[in-house]
């Protein structure tokens, strides 16, 4: 019973800390390692060649380092009977270098796909159970279906994306890509903030979103999940205290005569505690080991089983061990020590001679 109780509480604690560490890092991973552009501009309609040149002139006037026009739409991606809505992106230049860092989970750079193929984000690949070399089906709103080969799977933490070439885009949608958005790079975030007004005032510009502002919004959403984590951790800690306290009390109750005997033999309170509590160490350690394994697995499931994020789980395990068996276990022993000392017949005589 003690092993099951301690194992369950340990698993809950590690899961809670694992979720906390995972969601707290999502924003940093996305906007430090993957998304490199500083501003995204959405236009009122797809720009013609001359309109794109006019917008490039505005970017040059605002000291932009680079600008990439992109076509972006949402559609349904499916494989093996599973369907997920995703965003499809096609850059004008045929590459997103300098604006999006495409790499694998092992940080290996990924080249832009060839005609007839695509690359997909890892979240989409996991949802559809796809890997490099598999076939994905893209279906547009007018029920046009196209099968493409997945050339690679890249890291991405915010939304799901599929990257296509201009030729593949035309095969999927039956028309040439219309560039209704642009990604703009600046030397610093401060330059992007100052130039956002100029970009918003450009002809045909509908909205300007700074990556720094969007990062703050995503971070706020992630922060709201901290309350859920707090409930899980506090609930697991409270449950651990109740389980250990009750089981320790049962242990003392079953050994009242034994404890009273060693007290009569002259054992002090501290010596009695060192005699009583060590018998709980074996089920305690066994429960911790099984709970750490189960919590590790649950935390992996919660944040997508990131093998390269194993340091997150190590920190979670250490935090759970410290909080659980540094605070909870110490609190239980402090609460139960008076009960152990009360089994001394001499203590009962001093405290209340009328019971004899």
C-alpha cells in the first residue's frame, strides 16, 4: 500500500514539474531557435509585381534588412484516416533562409523541399504518424486532393505548417500562389518597433504583427497554464502527506507494544525514531523508483516525447524528489514523532498518573 501510494504521488509530482518546464520553454524555443523574422505584414489582397516593388521601397526606407513575400493558406492534411487542419506556406524566393530556421530535432539543417514534395512540422507529423518518405494528402476547400511525399520533418512549437514550392502550390490549389503576406527583418527589435508604423502605412497593408508582440501573447497564454500545473503539484504534495501520515500512523499503532518495550529499556525519543522509521525506507524507495518511471513517461507524453529535452525531465525529477521527500516526508515525521514518543509508559505516567 505504501509503495503504491508513494509511487502515485511521485508520478503526479514529476508530471506536474515536467509540464511546467516544458510549457515554460516553448516560447524561447520558437522565437529564439526557429522564427527569425521581426515583423509579419498582411495585405488586403495578393500583391502584383509592381505592388511588391512599392512595398520593398517602403521597407528600404525603414532600414529593413530583408523582406520575403509569402503565400499562406489553411487546408486539411490527412494520412491513415486522421485529418488535421494546417497552414501551407510558399515563399516567393523558393527559400525561407534568414526568416525561418528549418532544422530537425537533432538541430540538423533541412533544405527546402523540391517540386512534388513538402516538409512538415513535427507536431503535424506526430498527429498524422508520418515520417520522412511517407505520403501526405492535402485537401483544399473545394475538395481538391493532392498526395505529396514528406521529404523531412522540422521543429516547430506554435501551430502546424507545411512548406511547398511554387510549382507544388499550383498542383495543390490549381492556381499560382498569391502573395498576401510578407516577413520583414530588422537589425534589432527596437528598429522593428519604430518601423512598424511605416509598414502599417504602406499601400495595401492591412495589419502588421511584430514577432516580439506575438511572442508576448503566446507567453501570456502559456503562463495561464501555470495555474493548472500548480493545482497538480499542490494536489500531489497534499496527497503524499496524507498517504505517508496515515501509513506511518498505522505502522506505529501496530507496533505500540514494541515501541513501549524499547522505551522501557532506556531508548530516548531520537533513538526510538531511528528504530521505527527506517523500516519504511524500503517501500519508500521502491515507490519512489516506480513513481519516477511512471512520471517520466507521463511527462514525455505531455510534451511530445522530446528526446532532446531530457534535461527537462531530469530537472523535474530532482524538483519532485526535493519537494516530496524533503518537505512532505520531513513534515510527516515531525507530525508522527509525538505519537512515537507517547508510547513511552514513563511519559504516560508523568503526563497523566490517573490512568494507572
